[in-house]
């Protein structure tokens, strides 16, 4: 999306968010927004924009660092439980609870077992929130390794933004490959599908909605049950037949 198109769209987006916050006041559930991502990807900018747009009386923003002595003496998720919003309110979490796992570097079999246990704890935590009616929205902002390096150098070279670059940011750049390796480990019970457009099969169990500006498919989450198939489904047979017909049409058109 061009900057001009973005700026033209911005007032409507801001108005829509404010309306949603007003409607949330009478809702019987809270909204939990987790904004995470690699360093220098713009997490702070996104959160600052939301803080400026939304009514501060209806939400709180939280950022967590190293656990305090009080937090170490309690269960791991205690410091997050105590900040959860009430029904009709919203909380924004910078980095969220997943940041705890990204600080780890599991390599041995024992460490990997402990890491998987951490992921299961996160899944249980989110499951309890969802079962209680909470709406959980998680946003991940990503940059490639080279783009992250370029972004950090740009920030560091500008006297107005140099203060934003810390040794931890550069450590994250050095650890980029390790974090990418860790991110390949999924939470138990989670199924991922490939990037898909509105005409592909993943939308049979989700939705066919696409981004209004780019035509890219929106991020989708759904509950699924996986069973062993003994034959192709009716939908798969229809899809293969349609693809065969389309191939014939394209082959014939290219031969004319």
C-alpha cells in the first residue's frame, strides 16, 4: 500500500477503532491485544499510535521485563493474570508472554522438553482466557534479517532516534537465526496451513475474506479436527476437476 493510500484510509480506520471501543463498553467479554515481533519492527510505534487514538479510560498498556523477586516467588503466568482486563475493557501487551520463551536457547533434549512445556503453558493460559469469553488478538511484526540490520543502522545514525537502539537490539540481530529456529517449534495441538488466497481449500473451514487494498488473504484462525482420510472429499474431487478444466482452457488458448 502506498503512503498516499495509507493516509487516505487512516481516518476511517481510526474512527472504526473508536467505535469498536465504545461498543466494547457494553460487551460481556474483554479484548486482549498482543503486539509482538522482531526488534526494530515497529512494535512501539504501533502501540503509541493506539495509545493516542483510543480512549485511555477504557484500556491499559503493559510491558514486561525481567521478573521481579515478587513475581519469581509465584507461578510463571501470575504477573500476566493480575493485569487481565475486565469485561468491556481492553489491554494491550507489548511483546506478550511469548517474549519469555524467546529469551531461551533450548538445545539439549532436556532443554527442548522444558521449552515445549513452556509452550503448553502458554496454550493453556490462552485456552482459559478464550473459554472465559476473552477475545485474543495477536499481531506479529516481522522483518528479514537484512531489513532489521538496515533499520537499526538508520535509527542509530539519526541523532533524534539513536537513543532507541540498545545493546539488546543488536543482540537480537546477532540472535536472529536462533530466534527463527525457535519459532519453528509449534504449540502442541496447533495446525498451520500455507499462505492461501480466497479460492483455495483452506477457506472451506475458515473464510474467503481478503485485504481490501492488496487482495492478500487475511490472517485466519479456526478450530479443526484432523482425521485420516481414506479417499478424496467431494470438495477435493470438484477442485481437481475444475483445475483440469482450467488447464485445458489455458493450454488451448496458448495454442491459438
